[in-house]
């Protein structure tokens, strides 16, 4: 029988004996484990604070010297490729994290980010940045990001999933607050090539160092809990990736995530241009920083709200609010009230908050529905929607602007997608394992673990 222990203490309750029979894990029956969840959480947040360099691309691309002869299209590709590679690498990175743990995978991510930025810093061509920033750094971010949330949430009860996931991923959103002005200062004083290389070496050291603090609890670890009735519960059944892909809920979640993330990434990618064209403001880096504050805060607030009121209700609210904010943004024209610095900053922060909420709510929903055992790869598969949504909508917004010299159609399209996603929240229910079971039960069925 498990000993009941204060969940706020540093010692967790006993391991479930029935859950420690994993051949890859040492036996920890009837032992008590020191809970290092907060150490892991803040180390993971620190890694994400570094990996969030991705969101400073609008500042970096603006410093590309005219003599490099880059077109606006050239400046779009490294960021778009990085987003796509990041999301696709999350799948193998998640599987690797599940199998060998977060420390090695995050270390690999830090090394790839450092190498990628250093390679980009040696080049003056778009292809050099596509290769270094887009492919190498995008892959490194995928490995690092995939290793951050899973070990942190595993140390805490289900009632704190949203809070912990929110704290961890808030680092990624908040990164632009320091990285945007830092990148601008370095570029002004040392030139773009040296700036990118300095960032590469620095981030390699920081990510590899913090990666050594990441550790998952042993198999069967069960954190003590004082959960209230109605709080979100983690699935007592651990779905394999194949089983998850056979549930209709996966495709509903995937589509909603693509809509929510795509709309936010579209605005993030074009924010400096939006401020300049619609408001006549040269405040790109300020708005990027303001949006980043909203992005980071929204991740934590949405996590806390979803722990209290439920994931789908919080998602519905975020989708509707984001749709309204993007419609309001579409009405900003030079000379109007909305084109002034304060209203535009407020709109940017709120769009950032609703976008950031996606990055907390969808991993939490994945854990609630499909369990912890394969959380890394399962969320990696869900996360491909982030890359596809961001890649498609950001590029679409640019193409429509080239044709019509306006972002209006992109705004209206994104709003429609958000409203469809909001309606779909009513269709998302906890999956039923029986509906996806194979005709012949798998040899390594997990049912006996939870008998």
C-alpha cells in the first residue's frame, strides 16, 4: 500500500509495485523517491528560453545587409524551414526521449543548435541560412523541445499538468523578450555574421549544461495528490502511437492545433511588416517583445485555467478570442485609433497569449487522453500540426500580400479556421481504448499493469 505524503514535500509516495516490472528499468519496489520535479521544470524552462531564438527571426532578418541582395521571399524561407523541421523532428526526438531519457536528447539538441547557428554565421547567402538556421537549428530545437516537457510533467500529479507544462513552455515564448534586443545590439556592434556565431556558441553551452539537470522519474512512479473532483485526469491506459493514430480524437486535436498555432505564427512572422504597413510604425522589435510577454504569460495562465475548468473549455475560449483579435487587427489603418502604439501593443500581447495557450493546452490534452508512457512520441505526432499550420499560413499570408498588397484575406481566412476549431472543441471526448484495440490483443498489452 502506498504511503500518503504531502504533495508539497520533496518526497513522493511509493512506487506502484505493479508498475515497476519494466525490463528496462531497475526494480524500485517499495522505495521512496526524492521529488526533483521543480529542478527539472526550471531546467526545462531554461532550455526553452534558449531555443526560443526561433521567434527572433524577424529581428535577425531585418539586419541582413543590402549588399547580400536578399529578397523578402529569401528572408522568409529560413524561418519557415526551421518551423517545419522543428515540428517533424519532434516525432523521432519524442520517441528517443521516451526510450533513452531526456538528458542525451536535449544535449544533442543543444549541439545541433550551436552548429547550425555557427554554419549560418559563415554564410551570406539564403541557402547558408536555410541549411544552418533552418535545417540544423530547426532540428536542434526539435530535440531540445521534445525533451523539456515530458520529464517535468511526469514528476507531478495530473491536477498540475497544465501549470507545469505552462511553466516549461513559457520559456520558449518569453525568449524574444531578451533575445530580440540582444540580437539587435550584437548585430549593430559586431555585424550579423559574428552575432549569429556568438549566439550559437553561447546557446550550445547553456542548453548542454541545463540538459544535465533533466531526469524522468523511474517507471511506475506515482506522485502523491490531493486532486479535487473535476480536475483533468491522465489516462490510466498508455496508448502506443499506432493506437493513438486509430482514434478520431487525434485528427480533431491535430486540425485544431494547426488552426490555433498557424494563426498565431502567421501574425508573429509578419508583425514587423503589419506594424509598418497598417500603422506606419517602425516598432517591429518592440511589438515582438510585447507579443513575447503575452506568449509566455498565456502559456502559464492557460495551463492554470485548464487545470481548473478543463482543457476543451479553455481551448474554446482561446480560439474565439483569437479570432476576434485578428479581426480587430485587420481594421488597423494609418491614422486610426488601432494604429497607435498602445492599442497595437495590447492587441499583439493578447494575440501572443492566445497563441501561447496552444503550446500548453495541446501537450496537456495529449497526456490526459493517451497517457505518459509514450507521451514523447505521441505529442511529437500531434506537434507536426504546429509546423504544418505555421508553415502554410505564414507563407500564404506573404503570397496574398504580394498579390493584393494587403493582409486582409489572410486575416479573414485565419479567423474562419479559428471559428471552425472552436466548434470542434465540442466534438473532442476522451478516447475509448476498446474502439482501437486490435482483433488479437498485442503480446505486450499494458492492461495487466492497471488491473
